[in-house]
């Protein structure tokens, strides 16, 4: 398997049409082409996190709304995947094999999401190059300058997301580039091979997150366009993605996950992990919530521990947003869309909004798919948002 071809990036919504050179008129379409039905493309979107394996099965129908036909998830043993990287290839292979068998998922057409600090995403402007091979060489050279990943250790892919031609006929291209260290990718590919699963491609989790929850159009802040900001709160890390409505401009993996809430409760109250997890489920950050609805004084201390950890998340988020806004062509931030299992904590969005001082809204993972009743009735959709986006074609 050619890993350089195996990683496939997906730009957002739809690919902008390439600018046309002053040119010949397009040939009329044949009747056969006009009557041809869009080809269906079924994808199993798969997210492997630190605490769970999550999958979606999506039927993509060309230009029509993708149809979500199946969702599945199961816990993953601690330590198999840490920080988005595989630590035990054989254990992951066994769990993937069991997962696909139990849920009767197709073993082909799988698109895996990756998301860790070992991935770099950048946009580059490349001018004056028409030949595709020369463009590829130029992008690789620029990648070496822009990303702190040695090119001999990297898996690299790119998409041209905008192309313009000036009056003199000179071409300028805006390129979305992603690069990841090869070794962590190798570990995933090896686990899939051992499990008898066929990868169609590997996608960046941040791109899938935006495909799942981003609005069709970027919003405005007054008369100015504003960025689309999406945040997926995972178990041991969280993914922040920022888009201008056409392409992902900024990606950051934050070293914060929902597991920190349970760890803080366990530490402050000297509880076992399972006791801390049970107590966390009774905590609410809602302003008008009774801090001790169960008559358990530990709940007050648990809420204080959770509040401190959410403040830590807010600091990480604010620092990342400030870094983004320091970049050329950055946009104003009107709202932040949040998803992930931690959003089930009552009052979380309101508390983040107060701390970050930007509107925070819980995202709808089903915003861009047609769904069956058995899917839409689930109460764990927030934990499946990235998996759903991975199943959707760009």
C-alpha cells in the first residue's frame, strides 16, 4: 500500500471550481452524460480514540445529501491508543476485527481519521507554476520550510483549493497542505491489515469535524465575514478547526480531554476512578443548578474541580484563537461550535461562553446528512460527530 497515496485530505463543503483561462467554449454534454445517475459511494468513517472506536456508514450520492445508514461505537481498552497514536498494534487489530464483526460493518471502503500533534496543516500560495509535477515539487519544497516535519519521515498530501489567472495569464494557486509523521500512520495501516480491513483513505479529523457540523455558509460579524470555529472535546485530547467557509485555515490539537474532569474529581476527593466518573455525571455547571441536588456534600467539591478544569480548557482555547487571529487573512470569531461526549455536561457551553467571551453553541452532528430513525434517536451523537464527518465525501 502506497502510504503517500493512502492519506487523502478533504477540503470543505465543495471544491471551488478552478479559474478558467480565456478559452474555448466547452463542448455540449451528450444525452448519455446528462441522463447518467450519480454514482453511489459508501464509506465507513472510523475514528479511533483513546477510549472508544466510533464508526459511521454513509452512502454518498453525488450532489445529493449523504445518507447516514449506521452508527456504531464500543469502548477501547486504555493504553492501546494514546494522544491519537497507536501504542499496541496487535491489540488494536484484534479490537477492530471484533468491532467490525459484531456490528456487521463493511470491511472495505474505510476512511480513518487521524488527529494528533504529529500532524501539520498549512495553506500556501504558489505562483507561476502550470505543470502538475512542478507544482507537486514546489509544494513539497514549501512544506519542508513551513512544517517542522522532516520530509523523509513524512506522509504528505495537498489540494488546490483556489486558482486564479491574472491579465497576463500567470496562474496563482492557494494550496491546502497536510503532513504527518510516517511511523504513526504505519502503525494504523499495520493494525488494519492484521484485522483484514481495507482502508480507502486516511483523513484529518479536523476536516471531518467541519464537514459534520459547520454551517453551509460562514456567518458575519456585523458587515464583516467571520470564521467557522468547531471544537470536538475528546477523551484525552480535543480538536480545534477553523475555516473561512471554504477551506480549513487552522488546526490545533489541544492537550485537554474530558478525562481530566474525572481525574480532577478523583484527585480532589480521593476517589477511585469509577467513583469519580459516577459523581461527575451528577455535576451541573448551569448557573441556576442546585450545587447539591442529591444531598451529597461531595458534589460541591466535584463541581469546583470540574469548573477549574473547564477554566483550563478555556485558557487553551483562547490562546489558540489568539494565535489564529495573529495570522494573515484571519477572520473575526462570532461563535464556537462544540461537540464530543463532554458536551453532555449541563451548563458546559454557557460556562465556556462566559470564559472565552464568544458565543458557544452545541453543534448538531446530523446537520448535513439524511438519517434513519434508528440513528437520529441515539443519545450519544455528540461522541460520533467526527466519525459521521469521516463518512461524508467532500
